[in-house]
């Protein structure tokens, strides 16, 4: 399913994440590689807690490995990770969209605080492109190394609440 992650190009780039330092105000991991490994472990824990299928577990684990690969290019923008994916092989659109939207909570939260929340159309568009339950579980896993944990992240907690109110996310999902 994710043979592209076994390519020399991906393995080389993934190892380079060890050279990418992270903002200590946002992460406790020593570098981006450690962060990705921590996220993968947490994503699999959440998948088990929530009865995810084996396929969903593979998706979450692969997403953890590729979501920040663009940081080797010097940018935290998910678009950089998408550029890198094209060099490793082919991925299903639904997976590429998970990479694209994995950190959407922050820009959407910033827009909301400026009085310009994402429109219903934007939410529907995103929900039509990704499995929202997996996206929300992944967003929680991605905050595994954040000071204070995921519940201290205002952008994430706002996003989860909004997604739940819109029927895209079940707050009954287990997080801990």
C-alpha cells in the first residue's frame, strides 16, 4: 500500500529529518525524526483504542512518517511535504489529502480569531477529501510532544469541537 516509503529516496530524506530542529516552545522532541517516530507510536495507540482497521492503522503510521518530510526543505508548510511525496512514488489522493490537511487546524483557528472562520463550504470540501475521523486522530497524535499535550493546543481543541458540532468527528473517540 505504501511501497513508496521503502524507496531509497524516501529513506534518505526521512533520515535527514534528524537534522531538523524543532521550536522548543511547540515540541519536546529533539528533532523532526524523533517527532515523527513519536507521532507514529501515538497514532497507532489511538488507532488501537478506537478500533481502527489494519488498513487505517497503516494509513496513520504512513502519515506520521511523511507529514513533516517537507521540513528537510526548510519549510513547515504541508505543501512542501506534498512536493516531496511526488519524488517517492504514487499515493492515493485520499492519503495525499491527509498530508495536505494534517495541520489545517492552525490556519483555520487563526482565521477564526480574526473574525473570518472557515466557511461551511470549506469544511464540506475538506470532509469530502479525507476521512475526518482519521484526520482528527492524527491531529491529536501529532501533538504528542507538545508542552502541555494536545488538550493545551487551542487550535486543535477548537478544530475538534467544530468538527464534532458539524458531525464530522465523534467526540466519543478515545484519546487517552
